[in-house]
């Protein structure tokens, strides 16, 4: 028996548990596939522009500062920077589970399930603090 059936007909508003699971699964699939496609396009463009020369792994060199802020990444994409395209793919990959948690919070709100709304909002808060404040 599903959670909706156990708690009565008043909970059956909005999405059912099965349809919610299906939408969340599709959201994750689409997010990962989109991010992978963007990284692949950026990688191909990067190899075309810079070649597949040998990398020096003896010392660490971080990405340029222009790839550390969203607005600068968008500007670099406008200039045709393949590394910026790869960066957008990575950002899409990071955004995928965040979008899943946002969807869960909205879906649980539609189901009027306060406990799971609270848990979803707490998880979302932890994710956002980790991404923006600590990152």
C-alpha cells in the first residue's frame, strides 16, 4: 500500500507518488544527458582549438578567474571559449540534483505533506549554503 493510500483521499491531490517518482527520474535523466551533451560539445571544440597536446601534470594550474563566475562564463561563451562551454556543462550537472529537490518540495506542497516539504526545504537549504556560501 502506498503512502497516499494509507493516509486517505485528502492526500491524493496533485501528483501521485508513482507519477512523482517518474517525473523525478526523468528530470535527473534529462539533466545528466543535457550536461553530458554540453560537456561533449565543449570538449570537441576545445580539442579542435587547442589540440590534444601532452598536459603537464607536474604542477597544478587552476582555471582562469573568468570561469569562476556565472556572468563571466556567459561572456566567455559569447566569445566562443570552449572551456566556458565545458564549465556550463559542469554547472548543469551540479544544478540537476538541486532541481530535483526543488521539484520534490513543490510536489510535496501540492500533496500537502508538511513533513516532506520541511525535509525537502532543509535539504535545499543545505545544498544552497554549500554551493554559494561555503563554495
